[in-house]
């Protein structure tokens, strides 16, 4: 392998490790909704803090890979074909799974506990595009938002004259705008900054030049301190999200090999876990609550059962759909 190929491999391994951390945190934060099932104060706080940086990490990683592949350099004449390929990869599972989630919640809500069950089918379908902060498919917003970023960035990059600093200024300005939650426009405004930050990091080859243990420790301590501060979501998302993009890859460079193997596996299989963790968690929660009379002492066992289901069931589904040609199409979209 050439030196360049070796460097690229290290860079992408670091991205998989980062995605592994992010997807584990996604599942951990989905186990119990805010202020439901007697959620303890520590879990409420954990969930709030995780939400300040776990999806910024995903967007940072996505931006890094996007710019690593040079996708921002696409000619405008290439955009329709590129948009069609991105829609096939991102929008098909978004709308397909969205309909599955809506149907499942409506069917199950009559005889089992279901988080955020829609009142009617019309209300649920409206939630796919309007008032999306209360949508039944809010948990997979990343797919829709990433599609928009992928298609819009070549145009914005050209308008910025190929200068990432100008693109970052635009993203920062976008973050400050009061954008309504129609077609996830508010998420588009909030998270483009982290996508562009990934591009800036890639241009500086940040993941190739990660610091040594002492600076990594300093970055980690700074991130922990920032995370402990009482930020509101608007400020905390920027401060903690960008700090995590610096601190977590630096810490992972010095992590034990076995931990990195686990994170690499989770990162490479983050798509099925992201798509199906909420469904798996909901099914496990419904089974748990049908089996046991819920009381506060069962909160930790409930977290354990739902976490294992949120990770394990999607991985099992992805493996099973890859065994037969009859399910090859499903496997293509979820793997």
C-alpha cells in the first residue's frame, strides 16, 4: 500500500471510530423520552448533555467524508445525477421508514405503550413535512438534512469562491436565524455549521495530525468542563458540538485497541442502527412493560433491555436481509 493509501485508511478509520461513538450515544439518548416512565434526574441530565454534541459529531464526520471525496467540487451539470443518487441513498429510506414508523405507531398504540403516538394518520403524514419538531419521524431527520447539505454544498461552495472560511461564515449566520420547523428547515440551519466544520477539518487533515496524549488530555478536560456548564441549547450546541469534534477524535487516538475495534464495528454498521434503533427500543419497551408492572426500581433494567435491543436488533435485521436475494433490496438501503 502506498503512503497516501495508508494515510487515507487511517483517516477513514478515525471517522468510523467517531461514528461508533456517535451511534452509541444516539441509542443511549433514545431509551426513554423526556419526563416519561419516571425517568431519573441523572438520565434527564445525561440525555440533555448528549443532545448537545452527538448529532454535531455525526454531521462533522459526514462533512469530513464529503470533502474528503471532493463532492463539493461537482460541476453544476453533474448535480441532477448526483442529487438522484443521494436521494436514492438517503430519501428512499427516510420516507420508506417514515411510513413504517407511522403505521407501526398507529397500529400498536391501541394495545401497548408507544412514545409520541400520532392521533390520526393525517396528522402523522402532515408531520413528515410540517411541524417537524413534533413529527413521528423526528428521530431520522439526519437523512433528510444530509441530503440537502450534499446537494446544496457544491452550489454554495462555488458562490463562496471555493473559500471554506466564507462558507463557515454563511453557516454561522444561518445558525442565528429563527427558522420554522417546516421540512426540517430549523435543523438545516442548526447543523450546517458542523458539516462545514468537517470540511475545514478535512482541508487541514485534522484526523491525520491528532495531538499527542498530553494535548489530547487537555482537550478532553476542556470539553468535559464545557459540557458541565449550564448552557442553553442554542449556545451549548455550538460550543459543545465543536469542542467534541476536537476532543473525542483526539482521545480515541489513544484508546485501547479492543475499544477501537468495537467502535469501528459500530461505526461501519451505524446506518441500520440509526434507522431502526427507535423501533427496536419501542418494541422492547412495550414487551418489558407488558411483562412487568413498572416501578422506579425497574428503571435501570429497562435501560439495559432497551439499549441492547436498540443496538442488537438492527444489526440482526441487517444481517438477515443480507442472507437472501429476496431481501437484497432492503439490505442495500439499510446496510
